[in-house]
């Protein structure tokens, strides 16, 4: 039996984007009819839809779907959340880790929902600075905790593969709201994530 994999993509968008990729590949001087490139335009069209699916997802609803009343009021940290996104300037990947902390104020959230929020915003054309702020503000505005902290550490292929070609540079962004604006709370968080 041949290999079958079910993935759901918008056929109209797939066909339109596939034709554009075909034109790009031809414009670069390649032969889109050669064996290795025959299915590349369609694969690229589907990959781009997958990598930008965050435009069609609601991070607020994701958080609200798993909010629970709880009296716990100490720091909650989910660290080393894998991050994969596309830089909006060159449409090249950037990847790394996200560290999130919040101090509940009557509500906690299912732990898996924080990485899901990261994915929703990461699966859009992005810059790291905006991504950091979107994650931070979504959690802060939805959970209304005593405080939220988000730190992102990422490597950018646009700096590694082209341009300055620096292989070992890491970009770090951070954002703090509420109790995390106090230096002692911020320092506790940074210590706990190893920074």
C-alpha cells in the first residue's frame, strides 16, 4: 500500500501559491520539470500555509479554554519552550527558546496552553521583538495575573546564512509586566531560568 499522509490545506490557496513558487524557481534559472523539483512548488505552498497558520488561530481562546480558579499565588514558570518562526524581512527561519512566567491572581492556566500561545504568534511572519510583546500582552490581558515575564533567545538564519554570516550570535528579548517590573521578582525569574 502506498504511503498516505492526511493534511488539510485550502486547495485554492495551495494552487495559487504553488504557481507563484513555480515562477520563482523558474525565475532563479532552475528547471521546474526536473525530477527533484516536480513537487517542490506544491510542497513549498503547503509548508508556507503550515508555517503561517497562526493567522487563523486565536491565542485568547486557547488560554480561556483552560483557565481554572485557583488560590495559588506564587511564580509559575514554563521554560525552554521551543520556538520556530519566520523573519518577516527575509522569510528565513529564526529559532530558539521562550521562557514564560506568571504570578496568578485567582486563575491559573493549563501548562500546555502557554507553548500553544507561543506557537500561534510564532507561526506568522514575525520579528522577535514583536513576538515577545504579543506573547506577553496576550497572557497579561487574558489571565490578568499579578505579573508576567517573557524572555526569548533565538538564532536568526538571516544573520547566519546571509548578510553578516555570524553563526554563533543569539538575540535575546524580554518583557515584564506587573510584579516582574520589581527588580527582586525579575531577578528571581532570571535566576530560575538560568540567566
